[in-house]
C-alpha cells in the first residue's frame, strides 16, 4: 500500500536513473566503437590488429560476442591488458560483415 502512495512522488528518481543509464551506455559505446579506422584479422594466428586515429594496437583474440546480428564485440588480450572493440554491421558491406563474423567466430 505504501508503494502505491510513494511511487508517483518518485517520478524524478525514475527520470534520473534513466538519464544516468543512457549516459553510461553512450560512454561505453564511445569506448568500444571507434568512428573510423582499420581492423585486421589474422585467423591463422588468432591475431587482431586495430589501427584508428588515436588507437594502434594488436593482440590475441580472447572472446567474441555477436549481438542481434548487428554488433560484434571483440575482447583482445594485448600487452597492456584486455581491450575491447566493437564493430557495427552497417559500417561495412554485407559480404565483408559475414566474412568477418565467420572468421572471428571460428578463431575462438
């Protein structure tokens, strides 16, 4: 009964937590998804190469997760520790997307 009375007065709490969650999601997306650059994959060695405007690194692929067939998140072990990079489906042609997914998922 108390929840029914108190819940409508906490509308600001719901708005604040939604806004905080949205800001956190944008922050994480900026960390993982680089706006432009090159991604190289060497399936024989399990090596991932990343070359972007501010990031140049390489390492061994640890894990790959495909989300909703539109986003691929790679976990790569480098000398500095584990790094993550995300690739969106609409960032490349369909044939290259399928080839990338196939190669990466076979590397694990």
